[in-house]
C-alpha cells in the first residue's frame, strides 16, 4: 500500500501543479479502496493536496488578488463544514455510489459545454461556485471544478490563475482538515500514509512545475477544461 500511495501522489501532484487542480479527483480514484474508511481517505487526500498547494502559494503569492478570493472562499468554508459533519453519518458504500454519479455528470457536462462557459466575476457567481465547491470538497475531497471555472474566468493570465487557485485550496484544505479531525477522521493511519506520500508530492510537483512553465497561455484553459472531462471519465470507468 505504501508504494501505491507514493505513486498516486506523484500523479496527483503533477496534475495539480500543471493544471491548478485535480489532486483530489485523481487520487480519489483509488484511495477509498486503500484506506480503512472513506472519511480517512478524504482526510489523507486533503492533507496531501494542502501540502502541494502550500509550496505553490508561497512561490506565487505576489500574483494573488485577494478581493476575488474572499467571497468564494467564505461560501466554501461554510458549506464544506456542514458536508463533513454529515459525512460521518453516511455509510461509505453509499458515498462511493454518489461519487460515481457526480463524476459521471461532471464528465458529461464539461465534455459538451466546457468551451462555451463564460462566468462573470459577480458576487452571485462567486457564492454559487463556493457552495458547489464546498459540497464537492466536504463529501468527496474534490472541490476543484466549480472553483476552477470561476478563477479561470476571473484571472488575467495563467500565473494569476495558478496563484489564486492554490491559495484557495490551501486555506480550504486547512479548514476542512480541522473539521475532519474534530469528526474523528484524522487517525494514526492517515498520519503514517501522509508521510509515505510526501516523497511523491515533491517529485510530482517538481515535474508539474517544469511542464507548467512551457504551456502556452492561449491553450492553458483548454487543457484545464479537458482534464475535468477526462478525470470524470477515468473515475466512471475505474
């Protein structure tokens, strides 16, 4: 299992550093089957994603535009906390079934409509994106897609996009980890597996940073949109 987690972290961190999101989507294709419970799987995913985002946020902090971050982040924190509270009261097998349906819908939606999406940077849009992100983050440790759609529309280039998304995921995962710990999901098993995954995070993030610098800005958003659709298809077929 140690090798499995290590390899999963390389792939998840590479995707996160290249596209700005996707750590949870990628790693949760297998992690619920490797951990004792679904809640522990989401906790480990959140901790490892937090680590990835921390490094990127520190390196790119000068690109963060804070007034575009707070509304969506506030909605996310409130909703994800409620979702995590409910998570401890829902059976694992039911959550896996719901996860499969959610990702199938994501895959279909972005496959057909992603290139037509033009979100305005208004308060209702921010709150809606934060709410959807909170639900997906709290239940499935996959808060990325709704927030990514907003940020890729609001930010002027890929550097500003990468910086604000990673700051959003960093703060969100910090708060969700605290709530998960209060609900009993931060266990010694999670702690040990986190240490196994750190090496993979370092390798994947380094490779992703190399690729990110070489992606032309004009094609970057299409890479992000394509990955959202592909990730849904991967989980659907797994």
